[in-house]
C-alpha cells in the first residue's frame, strides 16, 4: 500500500483539492517505513546470536539477480516493451551485474556482511553501554538528522556529515534488536504494555497525518515519518515485541510471509514499477476522496 503512491499522483505537493488522499498517503508512508524497520528487526533479532554464514548474503544476492534479470529480459525481449528507463549493457553489468536497483536489498546485504563485526560489538558491551550506544545513535541519526532536514537552514551541512545512511541506520536497528533479545525488561516482555505502545504509536501517526493541513506542516510530518523517525522506531519495537510475546503457529501466515520478498522484488523493480503504477494502476484516479484512495490501495495491494 505504501508503494501505491508511486503512481502519477504527485503526493509530495500539498493541495487542498486532494487533502483527504494526501493525509491517507501520509499515514501509508508511515506504515511503509514502519514495515521496513520491523522487517530489519525481525532478521537482526535472530542473526545477533548466530554465526556468520556466507550463504545468507549470497542467497539474497542471487535471488535479487534472478528477479532483476528475469524481469528485464521478460519485458525487453519477450514482451518487447519500450522501457521508460533506458539502460546500456555497461549499465547492466557495471559496477555490479544488476539491471535494476533495490535500496533495501543493498542496505540489508551490507548489514549481513557486517553481522560478525556487529555481534562482536554487542557481545563486548554490557547492558548499560549497549543502551548508551543505541541512545547516542538515536539522538544522532534520528533527532539530529530529522532536525537538519526540517530546519533546513544550515549552509554547508548535510545529514551525511553525521554518518547517516539507510545502511548505517540498519546497524542501529540491529543493535536495538539485539538489546530486545538480550535485555528486554518488564515493558517489552509484557503483551499488555507492548500492545498499548503499538496502539499509541499508530494513533499518533493517524493524528499527525490528520493535522497535516499545510505544505510546511505536511513536509515536517513527512520527514519524521521516515525509517529513522522516533515514532516509527518506537512503534516498530513495540509491535515486534508484542508478537514476540505471543506464542502461536499459523502456516497460512508463514506461507504468505515466504512470498513477500519475491513480491517486493517484482513490484519495486525499476523497470516494472512505471508499468505497474502508471500504466496498469494509477492512484491519480482516486485522489478526490481519501476513503476511495484508501480502498483502492487496499484493493490493488491484495
């Protein structure tokens, strides 16, 4: 649903004519970034106490290559579709052989290769020091970085100066997941408290989205709804911890979950994305009503 906004609707510009759809899209943006954080935390939660295995990143790379090359060949040479993004053979093969780009895969693969070193750091730190490291990185890569974006009035200053990238932020999520696994206390071990924290985080996102009634306010809330936003981080930890405290098994959920990465690689492919979200599906048709926009996103998503 988050990727529904890849369509022709320019949702980054606040327009009162599309106020409902813009507010819905803002909340879906929050939900999408929340999903990213939870996905990384799930992986890191199990990886932080495992030995490094080359098979993990290699399998991820090979799966991504299979889908990327497969989609490109199918579109360009089987269907003979005129691709909206031209690319040369050199662009396909260099600096690494992959036709399309996936920012999430790049960051996750780097995290997997960094896993043994991250585990050394985690195992060498006591609880208080690990918490201090996490707190310091949250201040640096969440509050300070978002502050620099919202109050964009510092010439010669970039968020890169503070070491923030999606990849380095995944390292922070890795540390958070390890802390939850090793040291989670009364709050994170309670279904009641984690449920309350999850609901409060989602309600805050709804309220913030509803209050976005100007371009300036919309932009400010949008910036705080990224993967490094404090509400996004806190809500992801609460949601993950809630389900960690639940004990159940469901083969349907496991089956669906196993297909999610392939679905991501298909609909976020650089060449398939314009076809899916511009030619086959267009959110622009539903922007006059927030409810219609939401229902269309639900329908096309499922």
